[in-house]
């Protein structure tokens, strides 16, 4: 049996991707099972989904606890050790990243491959929705799932022209995925930053939700408090010099502040993934 | 009636514990943040199943979905029996709770004039479970249970105008509010919190995920709802005295409100015209009531 | 000074609420519970109960939510219902027990298939996690409602208590009831002080909202709830002993009340009002030289396991009478007794009788027959298949 864990973000299509893998395996003559994380999904919040593939009907009904493969759809989450944790020995991590696999700060008895799924998605779909874009790369790493099977499955979920675009993205990632390397550090660092996911109640830190973040031009700012009052998270602090300042742990990057600023003193800037 | 509030009067302190667990650009989170800025201490907050908004720094309790009215009743009667009328019972519920499954219980509590403040964050469908139809869904909106196809044009019914249902019971205070008009919203909460008896504030809180628009445009969408007359802002006291809080010289066409939202994308020109006529008629009603300073319909 | 009054069961219930100094009562009228709500209204109108709020609410489900929240705030709360009303209440009943809110509810039995009484209403609520007590007469209603608060509010239990009594034959039947003095009840039952309440005098204090998706073992709340329900046995016995000392009224161990079981060859069981007729039948049987005892089951939840394991040692057969039936599964107390005896090293014959459903009258003669049949089963060392219809 092959067990797969998918890391993504609410709205990126990780759950659909898990179903496409399951359908692809079935197209290839295998049995499969796609499991969403139980509970609620919030747009922007990190989440996980799971897949099992076997040559007999899968009877296990539990989450995947020690996967053979870990696939990450999000460039930011790709930099987090969480995606490489509790893998089977020699397990494979496929990360959406512009970087080389050896540049990712991931440790353990694992092998790593990277593909720039965001770049591929923007090129083929016009939007950074990376779920199908990364699946081609996955077929290359996982001999049990064929590209043909994935293509067939993609058309089941996205018929017609949208399917063509998604298939093109999958093919591109099949071509562009890097070779596998073995992780240099076998021992993961002790202090692992937890990825905060959805749920109910107050959260500690949602900085990981942000793909864009507000950059405030204090010269242009007229101190009208419009951005401050409309922020859903109280993530803009009103400072002593009558200007807003982002509270990093609280901003989810929705962009309401920039949209409402009457003098356009706030710009939403794509958060740079740092090595 | 509430007293006008200026931006300078908006308290800097927050009444919520943030960040919360809502989606990006959540209108309900804004409503909670603004509400609890002015709510003050000595509040027992009541919830029923709904989307998360923002946790507040007050003791809170959750009841069964149909338990909105009775849970507030139980709390306020117990506070009275124990001689703790300094504490307020406040409900913070979604539109599905207020307009559908808890509607009967809230009507009964309103009829008994229980000492409670009900705040409804109206995102016009069951967004917590993926966007299913509620009594708050406007006509023609597509939801996951009002799908559009050869046999269906989305929701068949007009959105419930719950304020007037509560008005029929003569409760001391009813208001509508919008997250795009924060000072107006906070002034209403501030005024309502100290009135004795049953009070209702209905806040329209756009949902970027369910209404399908860019999360940065939450306020834009909320504002155009008010400016187009789709969500008029008004107050009703004792079931009769009426005041319209926002009166533009000319209403914007409803297309300004409908266009950014993919849930209305399928609407034909005829359907849009029908909604425009409906909106204009409703707007005339509230204008007339405002002139007469009392409910005239 | 001890006061007597001839009153119906429903009035005894309302008088108990007054003596227990209930803060909030909420109810919706339903036959045969209706007159409790009328008596409560009368009490409210009389002004005799300061700090008492009575809510005439719009249904049983809201009534349960109201008392649940009142208890969360820290009030002593009461509600009452019957048959279909109890079924309508089902959903929030689980919240009340799950929220560990000790309040008392009178369930005036009305069958779920008829206006007339049987125990199917309260029996169908076993999974909501309440304590279930069954009583026989008006005096026992008054006593048990007061004791119900003391049991439920005990830190070892902290669960709501349902007191079930048959409609019509008890709710609307008048008999003399001794009204204990208020000072005595006050001493017995001090004001309710919950360990956690929604009233926080520290405005910064925040408690989370109900619902799941929290960290920790999801089984934990169930483990604690189960412990509370099991602890209730010990607490019921203590509270009943204390009440017996104060009033001289003894209801067996509180869990069961035995009648002429000493030296009996077999016992029969009964719950609620029919236990009275059963006792009359026992007298007759002994007169005829037939050694049949009676075990009245007072607490169904928690079930008197220890009592039955003890009783089973001295008898050759147990004739169980159930006034409710789960179609396809059988009578609830029959199943519980069999279940209990599996863990015991003595295994008398257990015969499962079912009758009195949908208000069918159960006579003294029925119980005489039942006792005789149980003796036959003891001799044959085998009972007929369950259910044996009465």
C-alpha cells in the first residue's frame, strides 16, 4: 500500500487533488481512497488531505500517519519541516518551490524533489492554483500512478477547455520536476514551527496564511484610520504617530485595507519565500 | 434612536481576542470586531452553530442550533432571579440561525420581550457548512442547494425582511447595519446595549467565499448593497418609530452590487430588472416611513 | 410543624419546587403534566416565591434550553413535560447533561403511542445522559424532587435528574401528602453554587464557546460524564438515608425498595405506580403461602446493579415487569437485570413480563398471576420466551 499526504491551503484545491490521484490510480487498475482532513476548511488556512493506493480495496479508515509521499502545494509551507515529518524511512517529499531541493530546510530520512508549480500554474491556468500543476511531477516520482491516468482523472473533474489547461500544466510539471536528492540532515531541528490551521476560536499566529501582505507608505498616509477600522482581524495597530502598522501574527493578507485606502497608501505585495 | 458617532470617537481598544479562525476578508469577523469594541464588560455572549467570527473577551456559551431565543431567555431570567441585572445577555448568531432554525424561538422571546440583545451577522446562506440556502439568501442567488441549471435559476424566494417581522411584535429596538458603515454600526450597538427588553441588530456581512468575490472587496460589496438600496440602514423603535440612517440623493443601480459576485453571474437582464423593480419598491416603502417617522406599511 | 394536605401528584411536584427554592422554571403545557405549570403560575402570582422566574415558553425544546442556560448562569432550574413533549425535548437534553447542568425535570409519563401512561417516554431518553428516578405516589414525588436537586448538584455527580411518575393515576389522583417545613428543606438543600458559572465578575475572564474541534482526547468528556452517572448510586443512597433521618420516610436504599423479600423463594420487580398494586399482590401471595417478594426499582439510571447481584443470591427466580418495550429488543429493566447477573456467580431464572403499555391497566390480579408464574418458572428452572405479555 502507498500512503500519501498532501499539504495545501484552503482554496488551493488540495482536496480535489487528492481525489484526482485516487481516480488516476483507479484508472490505472488500482484501488484507492482520498480523505479530506475532517472538520472545517477555511479559505487561506493551511490544511492536509490524504490518499491511499493499493491493489486490493482499501479498508483502513484512519488518517495517514506515516506517509510514503508528502506533496506540498504551497511555496511557503514547502519551507516548513512539517511536510517532512513522520514519513516512512526513505519517503519522498515533493515540494512546490522555485528552489533546488537541496536548498529546502527539510530534514529526516527522506528524499526531496521540487517543481515550480506556481510558475507552471500561472503560465497554463493564469492563476496560482497549483493542485493539478503538481500532479504531473508526482506521476514521475510514483511509478504506480501514470501520467495518462492523471490526465484521464483531470478530465473527469474539469471537462473541456479547463481540463485541457490543467492537463497541460500537469504535463509541464512532469517534464520540469527536479531529480530526487537525499536530505542532508537526518535529524529534524528540535524547534519546529507549527503550521496553524483552521478550526474555531482565537489562533496564535496566522502569518502563515499570507500570500500577499500590506506595505504602508507613511508619506502618502493621511492618518484617516480607514484601513484600521475595516480590518477584520484588528491586524493593523494604530501607532502613536497616527499611522497604521501591521501586526504580523494577525494579518491574513486579505487586502481589504489596501482596497479601502482613500489615497492608495497601502500596496499588497507578494510575500517573498526566503531560503 | 442611536446618536451619530465619529471616527475619532471609535475606541482604540479591541473587545476581541485576535486573530480569529475566519477566512480572509470575512465580513462576520469585521462585524464581531466592531460590535465588541463598544459592547463593554459584563456581557454573557451566546452562540449557536455558525461560522467562526471573532472570540470576544466575555464569558460565552453555545446552545443548540434552534436554541437562540430560549438560551437568551434562560440567561436573562436567571440573571433576574439571581439579582444580577447588571449583566447583559447578548446573542451573536448567523442568518441561518436567526431567519431559519431559530426564527420561531426568537419570535417567541421577542414577544415575551425578554431582556436580550440579538446581533445577527447575515451572510445570506449557511456559509459554515459550505454555502447552502438559508432564509437570508436573496432571490436568484446561487447557493450549493440553489444550483443554477436548465431547471433552476438559483434561489426562488426573496430574502426575508426579518426586521419587520420583529417590528410586528413591538420590540423596543430593531436596527439594520453594515460593516461598510462602521460608525453607524457601533452607534447602534452602543445605543441598543443599554435598552431594557428585546433588541435586534441585523448586520449584513459579505462572505467572499460563498458570494464568490475577491476577499479585498468585502467592504466594497457591503457598501454597494447599502448604496443601491438592497440593504437599507434603518432603526425601528417600539415597533413603530422609524428612521432611515442613510439616504443617498439617488440610488446606485443594483448591478453595482450584483456584478462583483459570481453567485449572481447567471442572472439575465430581465431577472436583473425584476430585482431592480423589487428593490426600488422596497426603497420607496422605507423612504415613506422615514418621512412619516413611523412604519407606514 | 408538619403540614398535611390532600393533593394531586402534580401539585406535590409544584410544592416541591417551592420548597427547593427553584429560581427559574420554564415549561410548555402538555397533558397530563399541564397542572404543574398551572400550580407554578399560581405560585408565581402569589408572590410567595421571591426571586422566582416562571417562563411560559413556546414549546418543550425551548423549555429545556431555557433551564439549561439558567443552570449555566447559576440558577436552580426546573422543567416538566410528558410523552411527546419529552421526545421534542430530546436534542437539548443531551446538551444539559453534557454541560453538566444539575436541574430537575418531572416527567409525567405518557406513552409515545398513546395519551395514556407507560414508561416509553423516559426510557427512550437513556442516551441523553440524565439520572432517571421512578416514583410511586404523590409523597414520593415531593420528596424525590427535593432530593433530586441534592443528588444532581453533588460535586461527584453534577448531572440533571429526571423524576418520572405515571400520568393520570398519579398526576391527577389526590392523596394526603406531608409538606416538610421550609427551614428543614433549606438546611437539607443549601443554595446552588456551581463550580463554574457564566457569571464572571472578572470581565477579562473568557471561556470558550461550546462545540468540538478542540485539542485533547475527545473521549474525556464522556469518561467524566460516565463517572458522574456511576457516582450517582453512592450519592442517591446517602441523600435518601439523610432524608429518611429527617422525615422518617424511607424508600429502601434509594436505588431499590424491597418488600417482603426476606425468606422469599422468588421476587418480582416493578417501577412507578404499578409497584403499589404489586405490593398488594405480594400480601395476597404470602397469605396463600406463596413466598414472593417485590423489588421496586427506583433508580433506572444508574441501574441498581449491586442491589440485584445481592438479591439474586437468595432467590430462585426474578419475574421482571416492564411497562415499556423496545420493539425487537425487549423490556429495558429485563435486559439490564440479565446484563447485571452475567457478572455474578449466581444465575436465577429471569422471566421478562411486559404490560401496561399505552395505559393498559395493570391490576393486583395481574401481579398475583405474575408471582405465581415466576414460582412455576423457578420450579421448572426455565422461563418462557421474553416478552411474556401481561
